[in-house]
C-alpha cells in the first residue's frame, strides 16, 4: 500500500525545454528496467526525504510488475491465474481471476464497441502468428539474414478465430471463459496503458500532484507541473531519433505514440514489418508512420493510438468524434505522421523534414515546430 504522502513528480517526457522554476526544486528519480511489459518503469519526483521517495517508487514498481504478471499471455507465474491461464483453459473451463483482469477486459470491450470492432483483443490467434514470425525475423536480421512473411492462407485461417461472443465473463464469480479452444486473448494494445493509469490513479488518491509517470513511453501526468509551466512533449521523427515538434500541455493527461518504427523486422521481400496489425488486411497497417494521442486516461490513449493507426484518416475522424461524444469530460487530441505526399485534406497540416504532420484543431496553438535536419 502506498504511503499517505504529498509529493510532486516531475516531467519524464521525451523532450523538454521547460521554463526554469522560480525556486530550486530538488528532484529525486529512479528507474526499473525489469518491472514487466518488456519495458522500463520510471518516476522522477520531489519529496522531502529520499527514504519516502524510495519507498513510494518500490511500491509503485512492484504494482506495475504485478499487472504485468496478471496480463501476461506468454508466461505462467506461481499461484496466479493470468491471461495465459484463461487462454490455456479455452474450451475447457472457466478460470477464476483477479477482478482487475475483468476490469481490463471490460475496458477492452468498450473500445471494441466504440471502434466498431477495429480494436479487438479476441484476435490473439492471428496475432500469435505474427508474433512468431516477427520474433524469428528479428533474430535472423541480427545475424544478417532476412525473415519471412506469414503465408496468406495461414493468416486467413487464424483470423477466423475471434469474437466477443465467445468470451464469457461472470463478475459475480470473478471468472472468465473462452468457449472456443481456437480463440485466445491478446491485450498488447491496452495492458501497459491500463496498468499505467491504475498506478497514476492510486498515486493521486494518496496525495500525489504536479507530476508524471513514464512506463516505456506511456506518459501520464498528475496535475500541473510543480513550477507552474506547461508540460512539453516531443513527437519523434519516424525517420530518425530527432523530434519533429513539441506540444505544450496543461494539467492531467496521458500521451502515447504508436509507430511503424518499433518492433520491426525485414523480410525476404526486403520490406519492413512492424507489430500493429490491421484486422481487415491481416497485415501490419500502412496508413501512417506514427499516431500520437493526448487524452486523460492512459488506457484510452493506448487503445486509441493502436486503433487510429489501423484506420484511414476520415474513419479516424469519425472515431474521434464518437469518443468525444461518449467521453465529454476527457480531452482528445491526435497527431498523425505520414509520407509528405499523402493526400490528406485538412488545414491542420504541415510538411517538415520530409514528413507530413496532421493534427487535430485543439493542438493548433500549442505546437512548436522543430528545425528540419
């Protein structure tokens, strides 16, 4: 359980360049590189005592690791029923689980409905094919060899095994049952953001304010910055490690980017294949190089960045409008990065450093463009 303390967490975003505080603020920080989700978990903060911060960080990182274990589809853990357990028991029997798993699944179902089925964690059987070929491809690339692309017939066969009608949740008994042994769940598009949000909510309940948490790029602020200035978030250029722009954000928000430059391998056709699969084409989506989301909830940001990445621009605008109607209390702003010749029709766009940047209206006055390299 977190200690009941009042503390400030300072920015962990990709790039800063913030105004200097009026008074010196002593920062304390720590990072865990093996806390789960195949990424790092980091907090920077300001508290009165180092011991208080160390205790806080230890408890937060342990909770992050616990979420990893619960949502893991690849590994088993002693005395723990997790998502792998649910998948293994598909077609056999219901599995009693921690209620937080049911909460995660219900949130995933919400975004499935919101997106008209575009965000679908029930297509784990298809995603497992790509996971296998991608893992082998990355290893082969490291040895200077090409990977392979999954056969079309295999993708089509495995894509048939999906559907929420096969997922049975009993909240009273706290059980989950998949009635088809060929169907499996894959929560890679929501789990890390959901876990980040849960930790942020707990920190806020325990008195945290004016801060931020970073879980492998899932950034979640906790109130305004301690020095009163805006949060500054950098948007990476997909072509290299530099930034195309920064945006200024006030108050609580989450920031998540999905990009075609992450978890990729090169196949024998000399094309690069990333990890975000379009449920319609059954292949990695090719509409954009990256999609960045600014919204309140980190789980929502995770879902929306993945979903919008797999949707044409006009369809994405409809999803944004639907989200805003169903979540009027939450902000939602989006940045798409595409090839500079992409025929997107909007006034909110700019070509910079060989990339076309398209953004929602609410970001128009908070963008600072980088100097092209």
